[in-house]
C-alpha cells in the first residue's frame, strides 16, 4: 500500500505541477479575454436566464431537463465536500492566502465553464435511448478531426474513474468522518444508509436526479450561506483582519503558528487552485455533461446559465466557509478537512455550528454523489454504449460504503490526481475549439 501511495504522490506532483496550474488558469484567462470579459459583464443576464429557465415547458428547444435543473444538477455535483472539507484542506496546507487563489480560479473559471457548456450543447448528440447527451468526449469527437478521437476516449476513461474518487468515495468518506466525530455513527452504517438512498434515486435516471437536485440544492445552499453570513455579521469587526491575512499570504510565505505548520507562496497557489478546481470543477469537463441535457435552442443561453454555477459555488459558498475558518481562528488549530470547518462553526456557534456543518456536509455529499453518477454514466455509455449503464450504477452504489470506511488522506490524493488527468484532454479541446465559442457568442449577443 505504501508503494502505491508513493507512486500516486509522484504522479500527483507531476500532474499538479506548474504546467497544469498555468494551463488551468491560462485557459480561463484566454477564454475570458477572447470573450471580452462577457462572463463578468453578463452576470445579471446569467441570473435572468437561470431564473427564467425553471420551467422546461416554457423553454423552446430539445432536451430532457429544464435549464435551471441542469444547473442544479451540475451544482449538486460541485457543491459538496469541496466547499466544506476542500476549503479547509486548502487553508490547512496553504494558509489563508489559498482562499485568494481559489477566487482567482473561480473568476477565470466562469469563462471556462461558459465555454464548456456552449460546446456541450452545440455538439451534443441523441443516444440510443433518445436522450440528448454531450460533454467533452462529444465536442472533441464532433468538433475536432478524427486525429483527436483518442483525446475523447481519454477523457471518458479518466471521467469514469475520477467519478469514483471525486464524486463518490471521497464524498462518502467525508460524511462518515464528520458523523463519526460529532455523533459517534460507525462509518459502515453511514456508508450503507447512503448507498441505499442513492440506489433508490438512481432508478429514475437523470430526470429524477434533476428534479431532486432542483429542490435540494437551492434549499441546502441558501441554508448554509445564511448560517455562514450570520456568523460573519456577528464577527464583522474581525473581517478586515481576515481579508488582510488572505491578501497578505497570497503573495508572501506564512510562518508556523499554533497547530499550523507554515506554508510557502507556492503552497498557497497550488492548493488554492487545486481545491478551487475540485470545488467548482471549471476546466474538468464534468458540468457540461449535465448542461448538454438541458432543453434549449441556444448553446450561448445555456452557457450563461452554466457560468453562474462557478460564481455560486466558489465566490459565494466557498468564501463563506473560508472566512468563517479564518475569522474564528480555527485555521491555526492543526485540524484539517471537514473537522476544521466543523470546529470553526462550532467555536462561534456553540452547540449549533457543528450540527450546521454536519447537516450541510451530509446533504451536499449526497447530491454530489447523485450528480457525479450522471457524469460517470455518460462517460461509460460513450465508451461501451447504453447497455453499460445498469452495471455502472451497481458498481457506483457498491463503492459508497467502501469509500466511507477507507483512508481519507489516500482518497484525497487519488481524487486530486484523477482531477488533473481528467482536465488535460478537456483543456486542450477548449483551446482548440475556442474560435467556435467566440463566434457563437458574438452572433448571439449581436441579436440580443
């Protein structure tokens, strides 16, 4: 096991090295420049399209789910342990400055997420079951020449494997960890209960998942944000110092203090970007798989809805978690992961804070497992056809209790590595197909 861990650590160091960070941030920056800042300028328009897309019967075009529920399905997969455990891990490893780099990843990530959704809808297909399907494997296959077919296959393979890490076992593991710490629930019990609940939902496919996501995601996100804002309002006097820590240590090394081991600027950048991508998934190519199923007649309209996912996930939800951790002073405690977030909330809301984090994490992780099941399912069906969907769902459910009882640090390591391997083919495709995105955007807004 030690040998496997060492090998994955070496691979992780390579795939999350300077080249990957430049590629993720650089791709988003180039897309943002090519779009002339549209994702930032049109935030209001994106909110309008998101709200008006709640009823799929009021929207023209083909697709199985409403534009709003497509966003909620993608948010179900992104608002998860990354927003609670991931932010905490980034601050534990990189210091308060890591939150700044999460913000930077999110801002350019809005352009990335927009481009992904535009291409997903523009190049989507109809599968053997009559459903609209799309995502990086399809826009690589249909948008680039046959010479890039291996790139589409690579994405589908890495996507299917990454799902079992980022979207399944790591979610179950984080829930089991926080419930064991706070309530003494045995990990295998947590894993078994989650597996049964997920299995019941998966029977209905993407339509049932989208309906549940459309109800659960807004409720859980608003509840968590309200709780976090309440804490920050009570401790408003400490916010200037918290922002000073964030901006100072984004560019200067931080010395060891309390249980915090200290961190170099490179650590703040690396873990801020890595956990930012883990949280909002901009550049991974996962979210466009959900948006490809949206009922719409305009790739650009769905793209403006999709980019709001990154804004909501990181700029709002992750910021709440990070600021509470810093304001509470818990970041110097030596705790990490969900336990650090739980300690931060509990220290400022005794008797209630730990419950908020536990409840939020359970619901976040549950919906993430549901959302990522769609991503994995689409990748597997691309590789093997629709006949592979049922076997995949069975494996997906079986992986949940296994993840709940596995070692947390090892799962984070594997998930981080698979994230990068999944992102590479997608980022290459986004750069090569960026002229298509720019033209579609220009033509659309010339008439709107």
